[in-house]
C-alpha cells in the first residue's frame, strides 16, 4: 500500500511542509476536494446498499459500529484521565470515538483493491458514528464542570490562551452553560455530514442506473482526486507536526497504541457476528480512526476548556498518518488471518 500513488502524494505533502516550502493548495480547491470525496464515498456506499438491501449483514455492521462509538469514548476517557485534565480527556475521547471520512475513503479503496466483499453497512456506520462520541464528550465535560463548581476554564489554560483559540465565543461561554441542544444541532446539521447522508440516499435510490449516470465522476476520476486531496492532507500533517511538542509522550503513545487496539476489538466483534472480510476490515478502520474535521469543530464550541493543539494534533498528525501508512494494511492482514 505504501507505493500507491495517493499514499506517495501524501508523503510528498508531509515532506514539503516539513522543509517549509511555500507550496499551498488554495482553500477553495481543498474544500471542493473534501466535499467531492464525501459525495463519492456516500454515493458508492448507497450503491452497495442498493445491491444488497438493508439486510441482516448491514444491520450487524451498524450495531457493531454504534457499540464502538459508545464504548471507545468511555474507556478512552478513563485512560486519558491518568495523564491529562478532565476537559482535554473528554475532547480527545470524543475525537477518537468518532471517525475520519478520509481514513475510511483510503480504507475503502484498499478493500476494493483486494476485491473483498462489502455490504454498504460501513458507509451507513460512517454517517452514524459522529454523534454518539460528541454526546459522550458533552456529558463528560458537563459532569466535570459540575464537579469543579462550574469553573469554565481548564486549570492549565489561561484566559489569554483560550481567547487566542476562540476569541469570539470564550467570553460568552464563560458566563453561561453549554447548551447540549445547541451542540447536537451543530453536529447533526454540519454540512459535510448532511452531504454524506444525502449522497448515501441518492446512491441507494438510483442503484446501477445512477452509477452509470455518474461515471466517470465517482469512478475513474476518484483515484486522481483522492491523490490530490492526500497531498493537501500531507501538507496539513507536516505543518501540524510542529504542534506535537504540546502533546507529549503519553498522548503520542495513546494516539499510536489505542487505534490498533480499537481495531482489534472491532475485528473480534465482527468475527463473532459473522460479517464479511471486507465489512470487518472497514469496521476496524472506523474503530481505529479519529475525527479531525467535524468533531474538533464541534468540540471547540462544546468544550472550550480543552486545548485544540492536543486533540487536533493527535488525530491529524499522529493517528491519521499511522492508519494510512501502516494501520489499514495491518487491519486487513489480521482480518485475513481471522477469517481463514
């Protein structure tokens, strides 16, 4: 997998950013690429659903995914509390309890290249796994505030530091409690989330005729756009690595060790439930990934006491490259051994 064009472009992006080159992908182009990938992944997942129907295999994949979305933030929080404060622990736990659409996209391409059968349930799970992690994080942070007497700031974060992170909201949030309803509304109405859901529905409704109509947009062009987007991701990762000094050995270890453990739990559940090899691999990819787009955006509002330099850097600069370069083929190799 390391010598796939898309992965090599990712590595080029990392290298270019680390040597502080002036190469940049214009923001509108990067935004278009991310929306294109979400639409293409959702549409392909909908096509798989159209072929298989919403059967027991799909339901099994969704149930395993939702279970992981609930338990991963809980046990991650308990582990993280040993090394960081309650608010950082809640934010990081939510980030790792959720999913990365780009990691899933790379995993889907890898599984398709192996011709492993999939049901489409993993794409539905991708849509559903964002919200439980956010809810868990908000509940944990609210519990932490009640124990701290409602103090709005993390003890280690000064008011100047918090204002630098989010000057437009920190003052208001310091005076009033966070609205769980507002957080959930922001999570469910996020544009990228809705595009993924809509594309899934379109793919499921139109089926094979839709696939023919959308060629080559969601077919032949997909790998090229993915490579271009991973170049942009490499640039982001390379720049974010400079923030790793605020993470520390404990959090770096968490970002490298826990994703494979989460993937292994998902694989064991998938084996017990009798899912296909492809679905099991994609479940492992979902369980091992960490959100660096939707959840961090919501967490910045919901848990302003947490440090973005920690949870964003961990998910983007540590876990994402690990999964793309090592994790995905590793999870498939383990699944292959289990399914023999």
